[in-house]
């Protein structure tokens, strides 16, 4: 049996006195795409921040490749093999595209490997090569999202955390971005944890999914089965069944406090 590359166990994370995550547990097998769905305020972004070290959990553990990493600084988590692409892209606006990409490799000393990964990134995102000398702040929203993902790949991660990569993008660009995410997973074997409100796109490329509600996991299953569940169709895919309209029938899974 394959050991999970990431195992989150019973974590609780607070914003001051407010509990944002209420005993979440999940795991990801190597080489898989796992998506986390949920409405605004469900705790999706907080979950990724807790995994990447941007926030510390008050309880619970985060294990990456068998080692506990909770409460470690974000740079140590990145050095361990996890890259985090935050919501809103957050590129360095006054640095060039090339400089932004090199920032993703600042902890590395293997020049040949860096050059190989740079060529790989530019192969996935040719527009970044054409804009290499342009300041990142002058890029379109879609180009900045490509740059943020490319920068994350420059650290040669084994796990990438993606927070709302479709946010603010046109449907055509969303299709392009998700197609590239799927290619990165399939061609490089990179494990991906994808937080997304576009449930239709997320479930179309994911292997497994979790649904959060008010900081708890309320549903989990394979992506294929989640797509067929009436609750997901109604509340996330916009497909209402006349017999269940207006009813909320989550199948609760066990959670811990």
C-alpha cells in the first residue's frame, strides 16, 4: 500500500479567537490531484496556509513524506518540497518575468537542474518566454497566474498547493490553466492539492476531492463519484434536481475537535 505524500490529521487553526479550521483530516497519495471544494469562508485558503507554514495550527499534525512539518517556517517547508501558489497570484510586480521565475529557484544550487526546469516552465507557458524582460506587474491576470505557477515549479517541488487558480480569469484562460495543471501532473508526476470554487473544472481533472463547510470536512470521495452526487450538482455545479431542490442533505463524515 502506497504511503501518502501528505497527511493532515485533526488540525485546528485560528484567526485570533476565531476557529477557522475545525479538526480537518485528509491525505494525498503521490502523483495524484486532490481538490478541496467549498464556499467562501469554508477554510480552504487557511488549510493551504497551514500546510505551507504561513499559519500555525493550534492542534493536529501535518506530515509530508512521513515527517511532521507543522509550525515550521514557510522557507523550510518549501525546501522540503512543497510549493504554494497563493490566491491572487502575488507576483513581484517590479521584477521581470525572468527574475520572478528565478526567485522560485533561489534555494537551489544545481545550475543544470535550474536551467532544465526553466526550459520546462517556458515550454508549458510560452508567453512567459516572450515576456521574459517585461515587468511582472504589466502582465495580464492570466499571464500573472501562469507566472505564479511557473515560479512554483522552479523550486522543483514534489507537491504543489494551488489556491483558486481560476480566480478572475476568462473561461478560455481557465481551460488553458487547468489543461496545463493536468499536464504537469501527468508528465512530471507532481502531486497537486487544488483549492477551487470552480467545482466543475476541479473535478474534471482531480482524482479525489474533499468538501469543506465552516472549517470541517463534510464530504469526501473520488472526483468521479462527487460529480454524480446530487448535493455537489446542486450547490457547486448549478444543476438542481426537482425532487431535491431546496434540501440540504450532506453525508457527514467523521470529524474531530
